[in-house]
C-alpha cells in the first residue's frame, strides 16, 4: 500500500536582508539577563576575595572574578550587537574583534 501526501506549495524563498531580525531581538533580550548574572557572579567573587562577602561556592576555572567579568563583557557586547541589528541597523561587529591577519586585497 502506498500513501501519497500532497502538500501545497509555500511562498517562494526570498533573498532579502534582515529577515531574521525578530530572532536577533529575542536572542539579544535573552543575553542581557545572562550578562547581568555573570556581572553579579564576578562582583561576588571580587567581594569574596576582599573579605566583604561570603564564600564563593564555585571552584575550578570559573572561580576567578576575571573570567566572570570577561564572560559578562562578551555577552553584553553580543547582546548589544544583536539588539542593534534587530531594531533595523546593520549587523556590524566592531573592528577590534575582527582583525585582518592576511589582507585579501590591497587598499589604494
């Protein structure tokens, strides 16, 4: 027995810029609380090292406040880039984060 399923044809694939802006806004909105949580953990570890706060419960690589601050800054940067793109701007990554090791073409 053969069963044949006929599906309707959907809309054609569009090649336009910015068709996933709603996903960028959602991702940026979800990364902001994650960055805040990383900042809080970094400040908690720093305060724990100074003796102001209680003992920090995480051990290993993530027991250093510098790691938490770097993670928080990276999440904050990614969230701001995604939010800017989602609100209608271009997807622009800062030049500092995209170094050119080998130039592909010469600038005149």
